[in-house]
C-alpha cells in the first residue's frame, strides 16, 4: 500500500517595502514680548505734577441668579432689547398689512391658472375626439 505524500516547496524570503518617515513643515512665528503684570509705575521726578486719570470701566450688565442650578444668567442690554423689539414689531406690522394684498394676488393667479388649465384640457379633449373620428 502506498501512502500519498505532498511535497511542500521551500519557503522563500519575503521582502518588504521600506516606507520613509513622514516630514512636516513646522510653522514659526516671532514671539511677542509682554511685560509682566506686576511691574511698578515709573516714579516721576520731584517738582513735576501730574493728574491721575480715573479708569473708566464699562458698567457690569445685570444678571439673574438661577437658584436651582446656581448659574448667573446675564440679561441683555437695553440696546439689544430695543433692537429686537423694533424688529419684531416691524415684522408683525408688515405681515399684517401685506396679507390682504397677497391674498388678492393669490386668488387672481389661481383663477388665471385654472382658466389656462381648463382651456388646455378642453383642447386635448377635442384633439382626442378629432383623432378618434379620423381613424
């Protein structure tokens, strides 16, 4: 009795592709020099007088504290509220005044289109009758 055998070919070396490492252009910038915040003011020599100006700070906007979530919710300024109110009132006024004009135009266009569609249907109907009579 002969036992079947399988001949496996020898394993060859598998060469891999070499991939170069990626390169990148690194951006550069000129550093900005900022003096430290704890610098003392320059002392003035004696005999000169100067008036110190008071700093003008903008008013702190009002806010509401929400008690449940402990968040200060800032309220809009009067300028923002005035602008929003003006925009809302003008939009409602224009819509209210323009509505009748748009309704009138819409009705006239619908009448015109309906007339054109009915005329087209009538022409198709007459053409079909004429074609059927000729056959």
